[in-house]
């Protein structure tokens, strides 16, 4: 074995052993008392510290108002910039999907798109079976026999980028910005404004092997994507939280395995599956607009929150259009999570009560190892459990 290979193997072994030694069991969050907003704030801060998240924002909306919002920790450790829940923006990762689904359903409301259109008609170059319809992409049911089974597929959902562009006649970034960001005056929401440092990316073996660093052509396309939004790049970037990943083990996995948190760049530009940035306050303003019919017709809103396969799954995930769906103690929850190597996010809606909760973080801590897309159970998320404990209790502010 070459000396370099032996060195990598020895380093990997040391990192794994150290990680096991530092591991500690997680508390039972369902047993924690969360009677008031101050309890919720205390427990979210404890969660942030336990998960080694540098900075986090959380907020709650009821009716047409944001009733509670808090920032925790640092948006930028080096500059000692604290998180502001209304102005600090975070990478949403897959929480971009509900925004994209909203744009698709808006186009359907306008008669510019039929959800039963085969994908092959919209883009003959797409490698999709003739039986794959637009609605199948929205609901993660575009697998081997379309419309019959759920399988979370960010790549397939991403094909909605082209669907929106064909139906709207605009670049995807322009369509989403015009229909949501500008319409709702969301001043801290936009496409990822950062340009990927491909040289730094390629220096990490795991990122290189996984093909995460892209090509020069993709880098040019990323610049064009933000440009198409018409937003001011400097304005969006100035309040964007720095992303962080564990310092040790990055050659094995881009998010690192253990160690102190170190700045890490985001690898995705905007498309239907990911790439949007937003503040916690702006995420809730988007949620409020959905609740009050500002963006979608009542029929499209109902379609969003209806199980795509006609029923709630006895086991595993239930998905509507752009949202996971779940029943919990008499409530219907619509939720989504996001996870990148240096960021994570969670949004939970209780549509019947016009209530929403959002938590955004500048590391992968909120979603790391939760497998939320596989389980389809938001109760695997400690942040979700804490919020629901508060809401189903006295939920005093």
C-alpha cells in the first residue's frame, strides 16, 4: 500500500474512533417540558449547542402575523455577527421545493400549464418515460411505475426547472423571483448569490469524487441564474450567514466528521430542488401568503396538502405537492426539511390553523443523520418535537 494511501486510511480510522469516543446519546425531547415561549427559546438554544450549530434562527407565525422570532449564535463567527431572525438569510437547500411547487401551481391556475402533461411533451430531450406527468414530479411519484409509489428524488423534482421555464417563457430564477419574491416584497430572499470556488472545492477529495465541484460551463450558468433574478447580488449576499462544516474528516465527507466548525461554501445554485436563500421572517411571510390565498387558488392550495397517492401511508412518507404531509395528535402537518453540507432547515405548517414554524441553521445540524426524506416523519427532528410540544401545550408567548 502506498504511503499516501496508508496515511489517508490511518487518518480516517483515527477520525472514526475519536468520533465514537465523543458520541453521546440524545435526550428524549418528547419528555422535555415546553410550556412557554421562553421554554422553547431555552430548549432551542440547548439544541443548537448540543448539535454544534454556529448560528440558527427560529420563528412562529399565527394568522397573518409573525408572533415570535429569535436568533441564536453567530451568522459569522470570525466577524462576531449575531443571527437576526428577520434579516439574516440562510441557505434553504430543499426547503426551496415548496416555493418551486407554488410557482408550478400558479402556472396551472393561470391555464399556462396542465399538471397532467407528460414531461416528454415539455422537453423531448429529458430522459423520462412518456407516462411521467408534471404532477408526478411534484409529488415524488415519478419512479418505475409513475403515480403508484413515493420515492424522494431531488433530481426528478429538479426537472420542474425546465417545466417552469417552458410554461412561463422565463428563466426559472426570474419566474420564482417575479411570482414570489417581488410579489411579497421579500427583501431577504433570493437565489444563492455566492459563486463556487471550484479550486477550493476540488482540493477536497470527497467533493471531487462525488462530482460536486461542477464544470466551468456550470459556473457560467450559475452566474447567469442569479443575474436572471434581477436582484442585487450585494444586497442578498451581505446578510447571508456563513456556512460551517466540521474541520476534520472533510476528505472523507464534505460536511466533515468531527472537530471544530470551519467555514464551508455552498455548492448549489438555484433550480427547482434547491438553491434559494431566505431569512426566517421571509420564510414565514411566504407561508402566510399561502395561507391567505395571495399566491394560489383554493383548489391548488388544497391539492398541495392532499396525499398524492390518495391516502396517508400506513408506514413511511406521505407527500402532497411540494410538501410532506403527516397527521399528529389530530393535526394535519405540512412540512419540509433541507440539508446541505453546511446548512439545514425545517419548516412546519398547520394549514387548518394558519400556523407555521421555521428553523434555519448555518451547519447541517438540524437534519444530519435524521433521514427525514426516507422516514417522512417530522418527529425525527428535535426542533419539530420542541415546537409541537409548545404548540400542543399552553403555547403561551
